[in-house]
């Protein structure tokens, strides 16, 4: 378990903290995932067969246009991803949300948003009822250097003004899955992101 977690809460967020950003306390390490770790995850994508990402309603390029590669949490070469995300989730939920969680029961997804395709994901929620579990917290790891693309903002609609997630490379963002959010079109360059969800027993 990584005990060197620091926490940055945006100054615009009220004390009930609808989402959090995690980074290292050590000022010599800017991001929770290092640049090399981000690149290794991007390399997994580029060395795999990608598919168009769908929604609960199936494939709809008018609603979501992005390619993805799934990573099974049991893969040895990607255990560092699970370890780091699990650590952040543990402290985030312990210190802030207090949700009844069961764990990471879905594969991680590496997403590729391309400016040439104007990739996007319109407003949606991640909440999804599975057989036993429901998504409770959503995780977004920014893999790309934000200077390498334009657009591609992840906006969360939790009041006025709209909250935009931190885009710094290596940042991990965690927020409740029932919050309405979107990814605006990437206009130039390429944005890579790692996403996942932690689930738990049904709310009711």
C-alpha cells in the first residue's frame, strides 16, 4: 500500500468535496503516475487491438466516439496499475466518501481520443447496475501531456460553475459515478486516459 499520498482539493469546491485529485506529497514527483508509467500504459494501448467504445445502449458514434483497449486486472505486467489505483481509492474513500465498496470488478480501459476524429463523450453518468454490484466511484487517470492536444476536457456538472478535472499528466481523479459528466471533443493531437470504476452493493 502506497502511504505517500497527498491530496489536492480544487479551491472552487465546497467542503463536501464532490471530487478529489490525488498526487504525491513529495514535491520532486509531480504526478501520482509518473511520466514513464503513463507512457507504459499508452504503449499497452498501441501494442493491442483497439475497439470502438460503446455505451449501455450499444454503439452510438453520435453519443460517444473514442477507441479503447481493456486491461484485465489480473495481468501481471499491469499489476502496478491496480496497486496504485487501489491505494488511491482506499484513502479517497476512507477520508472523503465513505461508500460501501466491494472492489474493482471490471477491467480497466485505456481510451484514445483523437483530434483527427474529433473524439468525444457526451454528457452521461457512469452508474451502472451489474448483477450484484453497482458502480460507485469513477477513476480517470490523465496519461497524456496536456500540451500535446487541445480540447478533451472532462467536465463534471455538479453546480455552477461546471468543474473541469485536472489535466496534468499522471493525475488521478476520483468522483462519484452518479455525477453527470462529459469529455469535450479533442480538437488537435491525441489524448490518452485510463478509466476504471469501483463497485459496491446496491444503494438500496
